[in-house]
C-alpha cells in the first residue's frame, strides 16, 4: 500500500533544501541549445521525476547529457548542445508542466516532427495559447480533443505574438527560449496582467547566463533578437525557496528547523514565503477587514501559486486569525485541483477551510485533531504540506500517495525523518 503513518512530532535540526527545480529546467534547456561543439556544466541538480523528464526530452532533441553523482547525492550534468535538426522526436513529459510548455516551442525549432505525451493531470492542462500560435504560424498539429498526446510539425516564424499572462508564465518562458533561434527579431506582448512574473525573471536570468539578451518592457513586452547563439556556460543551481517553504513554515509553527544554503538575493518569487510568515506574526497590525468587520490576512495567490498549500497549513494553525486566499483559480489545473485538495484533506484532520471558486477562507486554530486517513491527490505539494501539518496534530494521520514527492523532492521523507519526523515505516509500500 502506497501510504505511511505519520505521528505528531517536533522537527529539529538543519536541512539543506533541494536545488531549484525551476532553474534546473531552464539551465538544462539553455545548455542543450548551445552548439554541439560546446559543453556546459550544471552542478547541484537532483534527479526528481520532473527533471528526469526534461533531461530525457533534450536527449531526444540531440543533446548529449552526462550525469555524474556528487558526494552529497546531488548531480553534475555535463551537457553537449544540440547536434543538428531532428527528423522525429517523442517526448514523454511524465507529469511535468514545465517540460511540456517549455519544450513545445523549442522542439519546433529543433525537430521536423515531435510527439508530446504525459500522464496524470498533465494530459488535461490547457495548451490553447500554443494552439492559437500554431494557427497563426501555419504549424500542423494533432491532439486528442485539445489534450495530450500532441504531435506538431513545422517551425515558428517569429515576429509578433500576443500572449495572455493569466494562465501560466510557462508559455512565455518557452517562447523566450525558442525565439532567439529564429533568423528574425520577435516581440511578445502580454495582453493582460502577468501572473507568476518571477518565473519569467528566472528564464531571463538563465538566458543571460547563456549569452541570450532579451529586452523586458515592464512585463508587458519582450523583445527578442533573432539569429542569436547560445554559448556554453557553467552554473550551480541555488536552493529552492518553494521547497524550503515547508520547513520555514514548520519553524513558524513551533518546530526548530534551520534552512541552510538559501540565496537571500534570489529572484525566485517563492522567496515571498518569508514576508508572508512575518505578516502572520504581525497580524494585529493588519489593516484588512472582511465584510463583517473582522480582521483578516489576504493572500494574493497570483504570483505565488506553488506556496498556497503550505500557506494554508500555516493559516489553519493561527488561532483567532482569519485568512482569505484570492486569485487562486489557476490552482485548479495544477497536479491536482489544489483548492479542493487542500480544503478536503486539511478539513479531515480538523482544520476549518472553506473552498471558494477563486480561493480559500481559513479560520485558524491552535492545533489540529489528526486521526484521519488523508490523500496526497498524487500531488507532491499536498503530500509535503500534510506532513508539516502532522507535526501540529493531536493524533496520528495516515497519508496515502506519499511517493508523489518524487516529482520535485525525492529526499523529502529522508530529510523529514532526519529532523525527527516520526513515520511508521511498516506502512510504507514498495
């Protein structure tokens, strides 16, 4: 059975969060777009399921990637760039939205024909923005009623693209990586408010690392010079704030965990978790009130969607405080419907969370009951959030689908145990 029993415990000690999955994807792709005569070195990578998907994809697109294990169980990737156009490629994205959305435009520049597949919720995640571009650039494509598998053939023409920033910044990042390879200049105009803008910052940061310059006009317009050449580079991937967030929240809830190796100057948007924790600490100074006149903390999810599951745990354990999470509609098309998953599973263990169409209403408590079977919904962030919530339960919980953490943080349970997390391994599946 794919489940574990988690006992209430206090986490103590130090932990080094895994390297940023977001930066790892981008570094691997950029290195693979360099000349086949050049080798880039990408250090401090973990082989999560999502990163494996991107490595396998770039190998399909004729990059050579050597994987060398470091002493600390991280890996160094030696990447020799693309060695010429590919006649046909099959890319299995597994459940990685980044792999899929980054590589659809990239593959059009490298392969005559490419088939994308995946599994789980990825099959249903929207790709309409790309379909509109395909129609404009006369790119042939086949799909299953708008869903994966998707087969594309043709090339991006470049020029001017109008893109919505509300669904996912991944579409823009994918184009930013592909368009420099076209022999004409291009412009991406963002037609509405950009959500998850920090992720585009990470893309621009990595492009610059590999000698690709892009002009960012206040997140409204991006100018990309055509016929640009990626140049090999070496980089070390910094620690991931979205993963550190679980332990930073654990510490805020009364555990004693120190996260090492975080870059204080990071462009990662999920660094915002530090400010959010401070907002809860300073709740009495809040000037936000709800319709009944009660004070509440309002969390805007538009720029930090990946933090919402663990923020919900933090909010659920703030006695006397109400939290209103807004602009979170995109969470319904992640690895799970995260709004429904958070409300359903946290309420099982005694939280008071109301699911809204656009977000969550959370009434804080001092402790949770536990004593329930909960499910990860095959979502890594739901699983890790429930593990942190378990430290503040009065009773054990049994978590089904614990292996979903492999998507982004394969060592999570090892780290959790090393900090004193109490897990009954007799309940672990193979």
